[in-house]
C-alpha cells in the first residue's frame, strides 16, 4: 500500500496536514449552523446556497452515521496510520498536531458523541426548514 511506503518525515507532515484539514472541516460543520441561522434572520443570500447547505447536511449525516455505527472518522484513522508510520506513538509530537488535536479530540464515553452528533445533525436538518436553501 502507498501509505506504508512513505518516509517517516513525509508521513509526519501528511499527518499534520490531515489534522489541519480535519479541524477545518469541523470548523465548517460547527460554524456554519449559527451563520445560517443568523444569516437567515439578516437575509444573507449566501446562507441559502443549495450546494453549500447540501454539503453541510451531508457531512453531518455522515458524521452521525459513523458514530451510530461505532466507527471512527476516516480522517482520524488515516491520521493515526500516518503517525504510526512517522514513529509518533502519541499526540503532541509536532506543534501543529499538539494544538489542533486539543481542539479536535475529547475524552468521553462513546454514547456522548453519538448523542451530540445526532442532535447536531437534527439541528442542521431543521435549519433547512428555518432557513430554506434555494437552487
């Protein structure tokens, strides 16, 4: 497999880049909902963009579905694989990884994540009725 043939330094760099991407997706998914609700009240046209809203809903349904299936996010799995190849046994071995992982990874029972992701997915779905997207 391609990933296992990477040099440790390359794997570490890719792991950091993947973590940054992952945090960006989290910021998008979490941050867009309040912006949609605020934008709906203030009549911002961009919050009604169909493709943006469909991407938002699709990501949240995928995230909640993964939690219900007891699966980790594929980005987390890939990042952990890259860190193993890089010889990094735990988080905190690079500046980017140290700070971004504190934002992204939390210790809690699995059911907490399932409940939180499901509730958030329901809020995102309800936002389709509160602030209807336009084609």
